[in-house]
């Protein structure tokens, strides 16, 4: 396992958001985390399966409830969430960052976030992506619960 991943997992946290714009880096990180026995959930796959029979007007509320119930129902104390793109779709009208912070009160979560984190600004996707969004992260947001946000670009080889 890459030293940066070991260091990140060793520190105390309620939520750990691992950020990188390169999906391959996030996939590699997922493989490394799963190799030590941490259970994972592929949000896109499982949520899309769950949404099949839900009417369009109910999907936003359903997606929030589904994510909360799914996380709460996992037996392990720590879970890694990958492939979260559906959570960012505007049709659901949700704030994935706020939802993650809320869910870290139930269970420790490692969340693989496709985007960037720099100068206290967390972004989803890249600016040319049609679902691009940003969040300004204040110091207070990372204390209760304790959510650590770490950009890992170009650091896996360290």
C-alpha cells in the first residue's frame, strides 16, 4: 500500500475524503484500501440499481434515504465509498459534501472524490464537466465531525 494511504488511514477521523481528478488514481486507491479488508460500496452501481423502479419525481429524496440507509446498514465500522458520480447529478438536488459529513456521524467513511482540493476549495469534476461544483471549506467544517480532505495527485509514489 502506498505510504500516503497508510498515513491517511492511520490518523483519527470520522470522514476521510480522498480527492483526485484522475479516476484511475482513485481506482488504484480503492484497490489498495480493499486489500486490507475494508468493505466498499460502489455508489453508482448500487444506487442506479435501486432507482430502477422509483418515479423520477421521487428519486432525489429516495437517493438521500438510500445512501443513509445503506451506510447505516453496513456492519463494519469503516466503509469506503467509490464511484459517487450519481450523487452529484443535479436532478437529485442534494449536497454530497453535506451528506457525507452528516453520515460520518453514523460510521467512519472513506470517500473517493473525483475532483480537486486546493486553497480550501473542494471541487467535483473539472470545470468543463457539466456537473462541476465547488465548496468552500472553512476550518470549522472539518472539526465536528472530524472530516479530513486530502488531495493525492502525484503523491501515491511517495
